[in-house]
C-alpha cells in the first residue's frame, strides 16, 4: 500500500474509532495508522490476516486497532488525572 493510501485509511479509521470510543469524532491520521498496525498485530494473534490493502477488511482491522489504541490512551490519561 502506498503512503497516500495509508494516510486515507488512517484518517478514516481514526475518525470512526474516535466516534466509537468517545463520540467526539476528532480522529487523527497517526491514530488510524498506528491503529492499523496494532489491529494487524491483534488479528495475527488470533490467526487472521492483518491489513491487506485498501479494502473493507483492512478498514475493519484498522478501526479495531484504533479503538484498542484509544482505549489504552484513555485508560492511561484517566488514571494519571486521578
């Protein structure tokens, strides 16, 4: 996948994951790209394939990974604020 495809996939996945986790919709490209990497790792742990290209399955993998990253981020920031 080219860099532009990663950016577009990351932007969309980050936005959707942000809507799922905290309902603000302030997704960022880095969150989505990191989410795609984390999602690929998580899916490979369960024997599935990670990001395969610019398709619906890869978007699902990236969104799941971005939700995991956001959940961990909010858990760490929320704990630090207490």
